[in-house]
C-alpha cells in the first residue's frame, strides 16, 4: 500500500471517529438534558404535593344531614391540615329553598360572608331544604361554588365545585349505612322505653284500683260485735204460768 493510500485511510478513520464521538456527545447531551428536565419536573411535583398537603382545603357541599336523612344541609368545611384564612365563597345561581324566602336569605348570607379563619376539620352546616320537597319543586338543582382562601404559603388557588342535587334524589333515601342503622336502633329503643313506661303506669293504676276495692270491701264488712251468736237459738222467752192444785195450768 502506498503512502497516499495510508494517509487517505488515516484521514477517513479520523473523520469517522470524529463523527462518532460528536454524535455520541450530542446524544449524551440530549439524554442529560432530558434527565435533568425529568428530575426538575419530579422535584417540582414533589414540592407541589408537599405544599398542597400543607395548605388548607375548603370545600362547599350540599348533602344529607346524616346518611339516610331527607334533610339536606349546606356544609362549609376545611378538610385540609392547616388553618384557612380569609375564606371567600360565591355561588351561581343564588341558593333557593322550599323553606321560604327568609331561609334562602340566611343561606346566601352564609356563603357570601367573609370567614376570617377556618381551622382544620372545622365544619359549618346550615339547614337548606327537605329532599322530597326540593325534588318535587321547580327550584334549581345545580349550583356552582367558587372558594378562595389564604394558607401558610399565601393565596390558595381558586377551587370550583359543581353540586348536582339530582344525584341525591335516590341516595337521600339510602338506609344501609351504619350511622343510619344506629340512628334507627336508637329511635326504636326510645319508642320501646316509652311503651314500657306506659305499661308500668297502667299496672300501677290497676294495682291502686285493686287496693281501693279491697279496702272498700273491708270497710263494708260487719264487725264481729254486730253478728249474733249462731250457737244460741233466738227463742222467744215464754213466761211460766202458775199451776193449779191438780197440776193443770191455770
């Protein structure tokens, strides 16, 4: 092989090596950037999750007072782990109820009122309506609530809740829950206690009547001094007549 051929081969090999190393460096850079981006995103998600766990979480809902109850209540509750400050709530459309205009005014005033602080697990309920009355009326069944609040890191993002009361039309009559069963048991026990109380009073009155009857019979029974002695016949006393000399009665 001539010197020129060796030089050409050397140049080709060098160029190939340069291209290979450049390509490897490029893909290494791309990979490192992707890895860095993935780590940054993971760190951001972790930080966001930790921040959200440390923020208050104020919800607004309309639900049965207890499972199985037909009484619906409006509930404002902080289910987060920290104190909520400067809570502001708005609702569209304005709340309406079959319980009257005064009750509707109270409900709208409740959601429109500024709440200075709402501690964790604090629950504020308001009586809203009776299920069967609301569902048989023409009042709105869908409400949208917007909640703004401040947490330990500043303002919390606006939360939006859409409450569709039609979803409660059937579930409001659900009676399979433990809480409702306990409620029913307590109710039946109360009725049983009342029934036993009435029976006890009836027995007491009957006992008093029997006692008065016995006392009345005792008072009407004649005493022993008024009863004649049956062993001595009540014979009329006949005075003896004088006898004559011959033995005949005069």
